[in-house]
């Protein structure tokens, strides 16, 4: 369960405080409910994801996480270019407190990423698709209750996307997703509920279709 | 610094201290790996570069110039002064820039900017120990024995320089994330520090008003403290005062930590 209370967020720009990207938003996401976030560019979807993941701090309000929440997947970053995939993956295991079972987890990551020899090459030699695969594989090595995904499933080639989607769905019994995607098909595949963001406000819909409809109507005006 | 009620992926809940210690351990190992094994010979460069810098000046001074400075073997005088200065400089530089270099890691909420700063400071201290050991072995072979009369005072002086570097670096890291232009200004201001800290010429040889002004600089105190720990007969600058260095170190560490906590998310955002 994730509880957001009176979240507000604005960034400091070169010209002082910016507009309210998120303006006094409260909601509760019950356990095992997957939510898709929709809204136009700049509506605050990624910002909201970052705040829910605990990477960014709301200007006002608070988030309570009563479960294991992943870092925002799919977003660039989190990897050091000069280090190899193995070294990067090891680092992520360590900060999550898995000092003892690193070998098993490394095997899982190596297998799922399926990067072959490139696994021991520096990340800076990777194509963006390869890096995305690695990020996704690392995140799957941990059993989170809630996966925060910012276009994460759109990474990699078709074969990998399918494998990632299967793996995600396999976990759907124990885990849920909070995701941003501009592809309604992807959202329908994973999510049941939806949230539509516009003008700093978040509108909750128990049915994802209603959220997509609301978003569509707002673009047609 | 972990956020409240942090739970890890294995299901067992870790205390905030456990999370923080785990992060430090991971960061130190990662930094060391990135620094030492970035390419096949980078570990040589990282360790040998400071040793060469010191050796070069030691040879230059003991061959061309005098053989004694204030009753101390010139080679040892140069080595101890430089090494004391370097522990400040390298710690301050490393700590000031590490949050910027590692901003990708703040995608994991377990990692806070201050964690990367602390890990870097500890790593710099470790690397300084290694270069010290290399230098001591080298000067022994060369015939300039390194035998401090007051080893504890020596360690104290180096600890003071390290702490001051850590505090200074934390403040610079926080301020440059708020005012980016400050970085350039600091580079210009800090460049002559090498000269005015009495690292490569003795401050004690200067006349009064200048000497007093130069001894406002806490680094000069640390440098002289380290040298006076070598021999009881060394004529240190009379104004040398360990309390002065440690007061600066204490104040900057406190201020630096306060700024880092206050602006943690601003520093992570850049």
C-alpha cells in the first residue's frame, strides 16, 4: 500500500520558483493494484513516479510506503559508464542489503539480460537498448511489491519486450506496477486502474479505460 | 542516510544504520573499482602520480637547494609538508565533486548525496595511507630515514588536515549546487593555496607582518604541525597552533553536514 498525502511539487528554476507541477494531490494505492498514469508531456507523471519511489522530495506533503517499492525503472541513470554490467549489478545488490547472495542474484541478472560477453564490458560501450535490458534485468533480481516503471517495458527489441512482459505478468500475483506509458496497449496489458494528470491535479479512475477516455477527451478540446 | 521505514527487497527489514553502512560499503568498493581499474594501468597512475610529485620536489630541493630546513632533512621536510597538504587537497577536491559525478546513483533512494561524500573521504584517506607507505619505503632506500619523534602528533596533524578537507569539501559541494558559478571562483582562489601554505618554502623564513597573515590559513598550521612531529629540534613557525586547525576542521565539518542535510535534494537534483 502506498499512501500519498497532500503532495505538492514545484521545481526551482533560473527565474525563481516554478509552477506547481503537482498541486495538493492525495490518494491511496491499495496492495496489488496496478495503476497506469496518463497525461500530456509535462503533466507531472515522471515527477509523481519519482516522488512515489522516494527519489525526489515533494515540496509539501508526504508519501508513506508500506511495502517494498522499486526505484524508477526505465529512467536513464543508475549505471556508471566506466564500470562493467557485473560491477554495476553488484553495486545495486549491495545497497539493497544482499551481500550474502550476490552470486545467485548475479546469475539471475546475467541470464535475464542475456547480454553474453558484453556483461563484462563497460556500460559506455552499450547501445541504449542493451543498457535498458540490463536495467530491467537488475530490477527483476529483487522481489519488490511495487514496481515503478517509467516506460520501462518499451526497452529493448521485440523479443526482449515480450520476455519482460511475460516476467512482469508472472509476478502480477505478488507484485503490482505503477507505470507511465504513452502506449495505451502497454497500459492495458498491465494495469487495471488509472490516474489522469492535468494542471497539477490527479484524477483517479478505478477502471483504466475511463482514465484513457478522460485523457483522450482533454486532448481533443 | 536512509529514509524512514525502509524495507529491502528480501523481505527482512533493515535498520537505518544497516542501510547506511551497506551503502557506504558498496560506494567505497565501487569508487575504488572505478578509480583503480578503469583501465589496465589506471591503478598505477592513481597511486604513483602523488608519489612522483613528491619525489620530484624532494630531489629538486635536496640537490639544488639546502640540505636542511629548520634543522630538518630537506627531503623529509618536503615530503611531509606535501603529503600533509595533499591529504587536505585531495579530500577536499574529491568530496566537493563526488556528488556531481555520481548523480546517476541518486536514482536509488538508499543513496543520499552525503553518502557519496563520506565514502569518497574514507577512500581518499585510504589512498593517502598507501602513498605514505610507498614514500616511506622509497626514502628509506634512498637514505633519508623517516623516523618521527612524535608519531601520534603526526597522525593528529594528518587527521586534522583530512577532517578540514572533508568539511571544506562538503561546504563547497553544497554551495556549488546552489550557485554553480562559485566553482570557477573557487578554482581561481584555491590555486595559490599550494604556495601560501608553506608547502614548498618555509614560512618561518618570512618577516613578521607577512608571516602573521599567512598563518591565518589553517592549512599552514597543519603542514607545520606534521613537520614538527618529525623532530624535536625542528624550528616550526612560532605561530603554529594545533587548536587553530582543529577549530577550523570542527566548524567546517559541522557546517558542511548541516548544509548537506538542508540541501540534500537540491544536491541530488543537479
